[in-house]
C-alpha cells in the first residue's frame, strides 16, 4: 500500500503534481505518485469575470546576483482594481500562490468586500513560473537551469520590486501597503506551499508593507517543529468528528482495495466499479483518487457552497459521511468510499465517467513539484490514528526521486535557516510586528500554523469550524456568525495598523 506523502498547500492549495515513483516510496506530495501522473498536462480553465485590469511588469530574473544573465527581464502578470482608490490611500496586495493569479483573485472576495471601506487599491501579483509569468516562456520548465530561478526568495523580491515601482508610478509613495496571502501565498512567512509568503514578506520587507494577513499559513510545518503526522491526523479527525462509522469505513477501504489489486481481473473490476473513462493501469491510481478527494474535502469544508478546488456543497465532509452512513448494509467499504469521493468529483452531476488516471492541471500548478524538491521540504507521515495507511518519511528515497527527476537534491533545512526554525515564534516576537495569522481548526494545515498570540501586534485568530482560508472568501448571506466575527476582527486590526501609520506619517 502506498504511504502518505509530504504535502504542502497548497492552495494550495495544494493541487499538486506528484513525482512519478513506485508505490511504497514517499514522494513530495500527496496522494500516491501514480494517482495523478498526467497532471503535468495542462488544460486551460475558463477565465473568471473579475473586476480587475490585467497588467504586466518587466521583472528582473535574478535579484541576488550580478552575472549578465541575471539581468534578463520577464513580464510578471498582475491584476489591479482602482475603483475605490485615491492617492495616499492604502494599497492591498495579494502575494500570489502556486497557480494562475485569476484563480486566487476569484476566490479572495474578502479584499474586494473591504476595499470600499478603506478606499484601497487592490493588486494581485502572480508568482513567477506560474500562470503567464514565465521567465523563459515555453522553456521555463525545460530543466533545472531555468527552474533554478523558481524559489520563495526570488518571489518575495519580485513582490517588493513591483510594489515599489507601482507606488512610484502612481506618485503615491506614502500609501501604506498591507499584504494578504493564503496557504503558500499566506505563508511567506505563510499556505501552502501551500508557503507563507505574506508573513515572510512582512518579516523580510517591513519597510514596504505595514502589515500582513496570512490565512492558513503552515509556517511550522518544516523540519521537526511539529509532529510529522499532524496533517493526516487532522484530516482523519475531521471525518471522525462527524461520524465514527464514516472514519472506520474509509480506514478499512484501503485493505479492500489492496485485496482487489491481487486478483487477476482486479484492474478491470476496479475500472467498472469506479466508472473510469478508460481501463485502469494501476491500483495506485484509485488509491490516489480516493485519497485526494478526502484530503481536499477536509481542507475546503466550508460552511457555504463553494467552487475553489471543485464545486462542493456546504460542509462537504458532513455530506460525504452522510453518503457513507446511509449506504445499504451489504455495501463494501470500498464501494462506500467511492460513493463518498464521487461527491468531490461530481457534485455538479456533469461527469458520466471519471478520469482517474488522466487528471489535468487546469490552474497551472505543476511548478510546485519543483519547489518541494528544492526548498519546500515538509515531511509528512501517517500515524496509526490516521484513516490512511500508516507510513513514515524516507528522506533518502525522496531525495533520490528529486535527483532522478530534476537533477537536484532538496535542501532539507533551508526554509528554517532562511525564515526561522524551532524558535520561530521567538523570532517573530523579537523582529516581527503587525501580522495576523488566521487559522480554522477544520483545516489540516492549521496544525502547522500559529495558533496563539505571540505579541500585542502578532495576532492569532483561530476558529473552531474554519476551513482553508475561508475568511478570504467573499461574504455571503449564509455565512455563520463566527465567520463574520473573524472578518470583523481582521478589518479592525488592519484599521488599527493604518491609523498608526497615518499618525506617524503626520508626526513626521
């Protein structure tokens, strides 16, 4: 049985492209590697209709060296909304994640909702090597020679350079900047990868941003800061909290899948049972298909209908468990797990069959595979308490896979060296200020986030029922009181930052 895999975000996220590797290895991301081996094939997602103008900024390839090739320019995409802004008013910047920037803008309605109150300029900056922001065009993913310029430090510098230039061009250099990020984008100190860009940006460039809101930012997910089993234990707990039977059925389905895999006609039987569009070539594909459905559904267990990763109903974990618990008494655990997972893949009821082995990357996320093979090493395991098969993390095997695929080795401890390790909370307390870490305990990434106030200006907003950066979603009439209160607190804190900034500016 294939083990748990190291995952980041995310966004992420996470919407990952996994390393092609045999079962029982431990690739970079979940689920098992064979599950979505064709994700690297891209399909264009329909562009959402957004109230933004699209711009392109001439960006420097390498901010940290002075070799001739480092001066190469590429065009970085960003979205801008000036509807409510006037000179001197705040600029709200979303630090882009591992995907097309329109996708994140479409799912970050919170910034649009609060822009009128603050008279804010809104800017969504696309992360280098994602979407249209390709430094080497179609050859950007050609080899490690080009991909070597894809890392979080270069991305942070991109944001800083673009923001400074934008303020100069607008003749509004006194405008305060607040950065927002979710998952990896929120991690920049945040999210996801999956990772924590907004918080990291505030730490690295405090002179450019007066504050940062990092939602679902797993800044503690690296090295040995938290138990490696935390993520999958949290996913499992989400299902167990709804129904013990639901948890037990999913936990027992993997053994049934393994038993079928040993049968002569096992793949044909699974192809029929899982209504695949084409006959399966690997049992691991089915395992990954199920795995992905349960993990992502736990992440996006939103209190209202949403279409972030897939169209899903309100509280989809509860809906999945309802399907399992109401299944006929004679149904197998595997058939019940399939029925539940089908909610994730076909809630809209538009699919006549399932592309179990041929998922496509509709949001341009496949660069994350490189990042996890270089700097974003987030070890993950499955404990006996998990509803997934127990497993450990084999760094040596993981490194061999990265070497085989890219010709590079992961820098296992780089993130904690660059941004802080086990003493990160003390680092934040001493050097950081004006950061909100928002986490919902329904989100498995929250286990790697900051869950308590670190100082008077580094605030943790934790909600018991919150899911993956749910606070960033646009407000709806069906939002529960706790979510409205969380957003109210965020607005209040941001207003405080801005009031202090303008007061200091006036004294200067």
